[in-house]
C-alpha cells in the first residue's frame, strides 16, 4: 500500500538531474535544455515581482496622498524587454528589481504599522514614493531605445 500523504505540497523531488544524458536535456522529453526553460521561468518571476512592486507602490502613493502615474506600455512591458535584452543590462535590471523590492517591503510594512496605530505616515510615505519612482525610472532607462548597447568604459 502506498504511503498516505497529508499535504502533497510538502513533496520535494529528490533530484533535478538531466537523466544521465550529459547534455542538459531531459531524456525522452523532447524539450530544450533546462537553461532555456530557466530563462522563461526567470522572465515570469521578474514579471510577477515587477507587478507586485507596482501594487506596493500604489499603496505607498495612497498613504502619501499622491496619485500614482498610470502604468503605460513601457512600464507594463519592462520584464519582457529586459528578457529580450539579455547581457549586462538584464543582470543589472534583475538586481535592481530585487533591490527595489528589498526597499519597498519593509518600507510599506512600516508605513502600514504607523497608519494602523493612527499615526501620520504621509511624509514618510512621500519619501518612499519618491525613492521608488527614482529607482523605477532608472530601471526603465535600462531598456529605453536611446541607451547604448554596451556598458560605459572609463577613458
């Protein structure tokens, strides 16, 4: 009789190996190597983080008493454009999104705690909103059409 599993979400595969084929492809799967699949997962994860950041930013804007800018195509398509860029700009954008999330998560938590206690969080929320928009605009500049294709080199 098979063992009873209380929560199937607790199951963890024991190995993600390539089945001994040596080329990174899953034997018999008829699919590309894991590397390409990982890039697609990464783009999806970036898209979810980017969206969550904007949801958090909307909450910060509300606490600051400002109206957030509408999300245009440039902002909405940022994760896809970053994925297509590849290279150093993709790496920089991914780190930048992670850094922005590291700022927004505790910042929003603190603002919500102050607000829940009846405190005035507007000035702190405005400061966080300003930091968010500056960082977001910097990330968006990575994918703008006017950007150079290579990193700047010192003379």
